[in-house]
C-alpha cells in the first residue's frame, strides 16, 4: 500500500475534516494524493478556497497540497486507504453518541474494495472499532476483514491551538487487525509523522491508550479543582500553593479550571460506559467527572454570593465574562463550560455580558442562545476571567478598575493576574 500511495497509483481519503481530520489530510497531501471528505458542503466550499472553518490552519497550510475536497460519496471509490476522524461526542445523559462514527462506517461500507485499508482515529472505548464499526463495514461491503481488507486504529493526538505539538512532531500510536496490516499502516503514517510511530499488539490496546490519556488529565485536574475549593475555605491561594509544591522534582504540573471541550470532558464517559456494560461501575473516574462538571456551578454561586452582599437589587447587577471558548486561543465553543456559568448566573436574574476575541457570536447564539458583546461601561459588579486568551494577558489593573465598580470582584480562574490586581477584590481558583 505504501508504494502504491507514493507512486500515486492509490489515493488516501480522510473522512471528517474537523480540527483533527483537516490537518491530517493536508499533511498527507504534501506527499500523496488525498481525498478530503466531509458531509457539510459549506465547510467543503470554504476549504476549497483555502479556509479552515475551525480557524486552526492558515491559508499557507493549503498550498502545494494534492487534495480534492468533496462531499460526494461516489468520489471516495477512488481511494484505497481510508482514515476516519469524525466526532465522538456524548449526549445530554453522558452516554456515548456513536452516530457519527457509525455513519462514517456506512459510507466506507458503500465504497470499500478488496485490498483497501480502513483506519479509525476517532476516540472510542476499547472494542468499538471491531465490535460496532467493523460489522457495519462488512455488511454493506460484502467483504471480510483480514481476508478482503485491513482494519486499524491510530488515535488522534491533535491539540487545538497548539503550534508546537503538531501532527508530525508527536509520536503516533498505530495498530492493525494482523501483523501485515500493522506494518503497512505504520509505514503509511511514517510518511508524515517525523517523530515516529509506536506499534501496539491490538486495536483494543490502541483504543485504550487514547482514552486513558485524557482520563488521566481529567482526574489530575479534578484533584486540583477539589484542592482549590478546600484552599478557598482556608483562605490561601491555590496557585501559590502549587507554585511552592512544584519546586519538588516529581510534582506534576496540573492546575484548576473549567474542563470542557471534546476530549478531556468527554472521553472518560466512553470508558465508564463500557466499564458499566461489563459489570464494573467506575468510582474514581466518575468522581473526577463529578468534580469537574460541578465547577461552573461553583464559580457562578461564588459570584452570586458576592453580589448579594454588595448589590441592593440583584437584578440590577452586571457581570462580565471574558472568554467563551473551551480553551485559550481557539475559536471552538463545543462543550465549553463557560456556558454553564452564564446559565447559572442568569437563573439568579443577573445581567451577563460575554466577550471573546476568538469565538463567533453567531455560533454562540445558534448553540447556546446568546451572543457576544463588546466590553463597555464602567459599572460591572464582577468580572470572570474564564479563558486566558493571549490578548487578555496584556491587560492591567487599571483596565479592570476602569470597567468595574469599587466593590467589584475579579474572578481570575486561571490565576494569570495573581498579585497584579489593585483596588478591587481578587479571586482565583
């Protein structure tokens, strides 16, 4: 397969061109022929013009790429190596929603040929690729795995907003349905991953490796969040404590904060769902999720308590939230926990303005029912620095004094203004 791709006698297709799929497609397209497929025609038209709808890739990243962007399933018949990178969210009940990855499996089943390769990158629970996706592909294609085509799994490690740990610079875990497919899949990924690949013995191991990467981070952040609640009651600053503890050589650098997005706040639920199916109810993992999912409520209620002590009429109170995306310096608002802070504050009839230099006001309105505002006026009773976007880091104490009343609190969730705020009450997690 490697030689056929290099000689351009075969094509590679990437199904799903979001924040994971598009970088993969463009990187491969610098070396081989690529078909970039997405079901959203509007996104396809933008990418044809060299525009990344996720605002992660620059126009220059599209240059010198041999890629055909399409939303037509029939064009996928030209491909021989398929990479699936569609979303794997959870629903409102925190149950895995496999509909996107099952739909992708159906599409592949309709275009698959003998000798083709299929590699999934979407985050799933161990067993999903072979137990949920493979049967769909085999049924619709009429082909048998190993005998007629090869299956593999290589977990994505794309970090939105990170320009250092890019696709080519991060070791890629690869797996296959047999020894032959493992070597072939590894060889293909080595085309674009200069950091190298790490081969594992089975698809399930690769799936498990991916899901515990984010579960581990979730649990460590949950510990920091719980510590921040405890330390607040003790009247000490969590970030100062962590700074002191961090002087020990083996102390792990994790910090408190809102945990949203489509990885850390989602992936653990895939593992606990499968665990429950197998008869084991997670204790530690779900405890971490409970803490992190509750931080938005904790933040909002601290603000409300401050307002009720300082403002005669709560309905006249104004709060400014700075940052709406799920992390700093990205435009992605999916599963942003800032939305829960807004919802909780508004349940107390507090007036809330939201500002963000990266997010789309239109997308926020469509997804959450509110848009962005400019920072205006000098009468805010509280400011929540929710996301530490780079433009915010340039602000100073004078700025916060200029937009707030004397009794206002600056709630700096990430602690970026510690020891820098004068003449206003200052909090951090």
